[in-house]
C-alpha cells in the first residue's frame, strides 16, 4: 500500500485504517455487533472500546458460539522489548481483561522472548529475561481472572507448543511465510521459523495440559490485537482446516498514537514519544506538554480561530481511555471555539492520564511473587 506500512515488525504513518482493513481483507466492525455483544453478555461496551475496535475476522461466529454455549478461549501476547510496557500496551491487556470478564472464558498470554532475541538487534537473552519478568508483572496488574489465565514464555513452554509448530511447519511453504511477512532470501532461518511459534497458541491442542482446557481440545481461539499482528492469524486461518481446528477469530484494534502526531503508533523504541507505565507524574506531565497540539501557535490566534481536536494528540489520548462522552465532547467544542487553550487541554489530559497510570502502578506494586507464580502455573 502506497505510503502506509503496517507489519508486525514495522508500523509507519497510518493514513487510513479503512484502507488497511481493505488491504488485509478484514471485516469492519459494526454497531450491530457491539449491540449483540451487549445483549448476550449483559455487559456494556464502553465508549472508548467502540472507537478502539476497528475490524474483525468472524467475531460474529464467536457470538454464535457464546449463544450456543460452545466453549472458546482468548489469546493475546507481548514481545518483551523494554523493561516497562507503555500506555499503548495497556490498552490490549485491559481490553482482554474486559472481554474475559464479559465472556468468562480462559485466556492465554504468550510472551515472545524468542521473537525479541531474533528480531531486535543487540538484545541478549539475559536482558530479555529481565524485561520478561518486568513485563509479566505489568500484565498481571491489568487484572485478569486468576483461575482462568495462563501466562507463558516461549522459551519455557516450547515443548508444549512444539507438536503444533511441527504440524504447521510441515504444511506452510517458505514462500508463504516470506510473502506474508516480507522476508527476503537472506532473512535468518530463526526469523523465518518464528511465526510458527506465534501461530501455535491459536489452536487449543497446544494447551491440553492445562486444567482449563481439559476435554476441550478443539475450542475456538479468539485473538484481540492491534491490526499489525493480523498477518500471523491470517496464516493460521488459512491452515486451520489442515490441522483440523476451527479458524481462530480476530478482533482488531487501532494504535494509540505516539506524542508527535495522531497518525503515528506509540512505540517503546522512541522514548520521548512514549509514556511508559513506570513514568512518574512529573515525567508524564512533561511529555504531554511537549505533545503535538491541534491548537494555534499564538494565544490570540487560538482564541480567535480555535483548535482542531482531530489532530490534537492530548485530546486523542483521552479518547482512548475515557468513557465519558459528554466530557470528551465538551472539551472538543471548547477547544474548537478557542475557549480552552492548548496548555489547558494538555494539563487536563495529563491529570487524567496520570490518574490512570497511578492506579496501574498501585495494582502493579501489589503483585506478589505468589500471584506471579500462579499465573505462570509454576506451583
Ligand atoms: P508487542 O509487544 O509489540 O505489543 C503487545 C500488544 O500491544 C499491541 N500494541 C499496541 N496497541 C495499541 N497501541 C499501540 N501503540 C501499540 N503497540 C503495540 C500489539 O498489537 C500487541 O497486541 N508479537 C507480539 C506478541 C504476541 C501477540 C500474540 C500479540 C504474541 N502472540 C497474540 C497479540 C496476539 C508483539 O511483539 O507484541
């Protein structure tokens, strides 16, 4: 696609989610589906998630399964590439926590420590081990059903995943992996083989050793993720029939933007554009104060001409986390009319984001070793 790169390894400027959905062949999400979800689960889909979810693959079939009391499970993951996760990572895990509590289903969380070793130049396995522990603590703080959630690292769970990795490995041609992920002839064998590791958890057979999967080796998998991860699951869906499993369903979300512009993706490789979950209130305020504003440069111009929240990063950040439609709209109109200045918008949003991060940090500091071991089922 011209001018728009979105792959699991590289996300450039996002000019149009609509185009991306078209190109990937996903189905746009509809209000009808949200309403059906609400009716069937008795759970309101918060305003911010209605904006955040953009498309899906067979989410309608998942709702059919739920209606027919057919079991399914959720699957998501994280590649530990920084010792703290950022605000953009909080979203998918909070969303999974929300879905798990609405559906009351098992959730498996894959930590791709192998991926980061293979794809992030210069990172040693020892460094990744430390990041892994820190990231798992971040994830646990997102509040899951402790008896229905399993977190695993690829390097420790590989023997359980391996039978499915082998089955898929026998079926999927090299050229397919190359074209799906843009790998070239000189891409290392390790990178080439990695997608099998991210695909294997899409099939319940990989978890038959877990009590929550017992007797249900053919459960459907449902994968909430930002749209950059879709290529893995497109591949899984194509080969699901051949490994005799239902196709995994996918729920795609947008990216939380970085601080430099609403068309970027927040990423830990750019620390100044990114709000980490370990940042102090002072750091967060400073970062949001330096974020791209949709207001006018001169105060008198701003009062006269007003600002544009569509390109204002602080207001956009708020829309990803806040469920209060009236307040968001009030801020939008006041900014547009020049009644709220750029500085006031930044401070208001900083207060809100600080409250979210502070709440997260409180839960994280309450994560005990016992709980950590429980999620990894080490006991
Ligand atoms: P990773 O660690 O890059 O990202 C973890 C999850 O966060 C999403 N994400 C974002 N969402 C919103 N805004 C952002 N700015 C943002 N940045 C990242 C990612 O899409 C992902 O959902 N290979 C994967 C780990 C993985 C995985 C999975 C993810 C393994 N199995 C199954 C989803 C589903 C990775 O490196 O994610």
